[in-house]
C-alpha cells in the first residue's frame, strides 16, 4: 500500500501549551487507521491541523505527495479530505434530504467514478431513506450521526476523518456504524478514526496510533499496540 497522507514533525502550540509535539503519522491507501489517547492528548487538534482549521507551529502535512500545510480549510476539503466533527453539523431547520442535497451541490469534481450520484443514493447507503423528509433538528442522536457521515461523503472524499463517531451511541447503533465504515475502503475511501471505545477500534482498525500529551507513543498493529506496556500505563485504570 502507498501513503496518501504523510505527516512529518507536526507541532502545534497554543501560547505556552504544546498540543502536538513532533508527530509523524502516515495513512495508507485503503486503510482504516485508528488514533487513540487520553483526553487532552492532541487527537482532535491533529485532525484540525490536517484539515486546515488550525495552522501548525511547525511540521508538514502532505496529501498524495503535495504539501497542503498552508492551504485553507476549503482547499483541503476540495483536495479530497472529508471530516465529521464531534458535534453533528447540519442545518436543523432543513430536511435530511435537503441537507444532503446542499452538500452534494457543493461536491468537488473528482474525475473518478463515485458510487452515490444522488442524495437519495447517499441516504440509502447510510440507512436514512425513511427519515429523508424529517427536519434534521428533530432526528434521534444516532440518526444525526449517520447524517453527519452522509454529509461528509457528499463532498466525495478520498480520505474521511471521523472524530468520535460512536460517542453517545448504543450497542446497536455502534454495530451499524462499524458495518457502514468498513465499506468505505471498497468505495475508494480511506479512513482515520478517533474514538475512546476500544471495542469499536478493535473491530474497525488493523493499525492504531497512540498519542499522549501531544506525542506519539505507539504505532503498529492494533493488538500489539494494545499490549504495549507504555500504552497500558497511559490507560491504567481506563478502557484497556
């Protein structure tokens, strides 16, 4: 496999606080990569730097060999990197179908086959057809999560970043999410996911990266990483 996203020496400081400290990470074509770590370890900051929400203090982000470190967020999205936020981002007064339609109308022209050519096709894929006419603002939480994924997919990404997609979901909703995300690589979409649910991460990810206080402390096959003494120490008394 080939790296589509390559991060070298990434640093981000907020005043005297170092949120990221020289992080190196690569994401491979067709991979579902997991990033884990305690609260405050730098996970969401990493996503925000990748997507141009924050500019790094130092380091470089390359997308398919192109330096995108200084690009604006909309340019990075247009290059093919999608992002779902911890808080669902939708127009609450519009219907589910209207939300997805707006996102589709602003989709980039990828020049490659795309499996969901209409809003209806995207809603069918994420399982929201029956709720197409409902206002987004009254959706159950699990359905709102699925809408967020549909909106990200509507931008036609080659890589999608999922920030705690299972937060607040019950076991059935989590299983639905896992089944959905596992299909992404088959549609030409690589995945990088942050979550605290280790069962979810073990089901989804063959490789994990662990951050702690802004530094990468482990990177490798999921089961090996979860058995690493440094990782066990970080999570002592926690999810592991």
